[in-house]
C-alpha cells in the first residue's frame, strides 16, 4: 500500500489517498481536495474506488460530493453523522449557515445528502487490504477509526495502520465543545482506544503529523487522563 497525504482547507485537513495496484481510496476530502485528487490520480495513473469519511464535519467532507461525482464512486459515512448532511429543510450542512459556511464555500459545493452516502459495515476494503471499522463517538456521534492490524511479533516493522480522523492527534484529541459532541462519549472512547490497537500502529490523523498508538498512550495527557494513568 502507498499513502499520499494532501493537506487542504482553512483548518488544515489531512486528506489521505491510499492506493495499491492502481486502485485508490480517498479519505476525508476537505475543501480543495477534489482538485488535489484529480492531480494525484492523473500523475500516478490511479482509479478512485470509494470515498471514506471519518466523520461528517464540513472541514472533512466539503469536497466529498465533488470527488464522488468526478469518479462515480460511493461515499461511506457512519449513520450517526447523517445530521451533518444536507436534506429536506436543511439546504446547507449543520453549523454552516453563517461565517463558517462562507469560509468553506458551501454555496458552491456539490451537496452531499443522506441518499448519497452508504453506511459502514464491520470492515471496509482500502487499497486491497481489510480494515476494521471502530465506532468511536465523542468528537461527533458517528466518528470512526479504521484499523489494519500489523504482523504479529514483528515489532515496529510490522506496524499496523490506524486512520484516526479527529479522535486522536499527536499530543491531543478531538474537540468536544461542538454541536452533537459529547465529552462523556469521548472519555469512553479514549479509555477503549489503547486496547483496540497495537503499540506500534501508526495513526494517520485528520490534522497534524502522524504518530503511534504507543507514543500517545505514554505521553498524550488527554489519553492518560481518560485512562486514569
């Protein structure tokens, strides 16, 4: 598997493009990602097979409709985050009626409705490999982390991959002061997190640099506080 990450939009979203044997999966195409995906696909001779959203916030999904239209592919989003999509009586995404909507150019975006998305199953195929879908609410009701385990007994060389969205960052975690966020749910999520993933697993977050589960377990103050460490 090869990874190409482009950072886009006002909030510096990491849009991850994972590909293998010419097939590419696009994760969290934020504002400006559609053009970057077109560039990457052309440069590397790739075919997009699906769009995955780690959650429904506008900074992560702004260009999802455009990427799906450009490449005629499905968009996957956890059903608990459907509130962030457009629909009857909600012409723009949640929280985007004012300045935030102007910042993200929602008047010109290709809309994404409930009818345009598919829910996650227990697993999802990414670049020819099987990832387990973990529902990790807190930052949003439908936040997910996607995990490909590493090779058993191979230490760092066998590290797995965690597509982390806005659950876990290097030295931080996702905000819980937003509409539909829940500090209590986030605390439960963070307590579960170390037991779900391997110490050497690499976390590809929605913002900022990558990290490992072990590093965050040892040093992340939010993770340590939630776990009573």
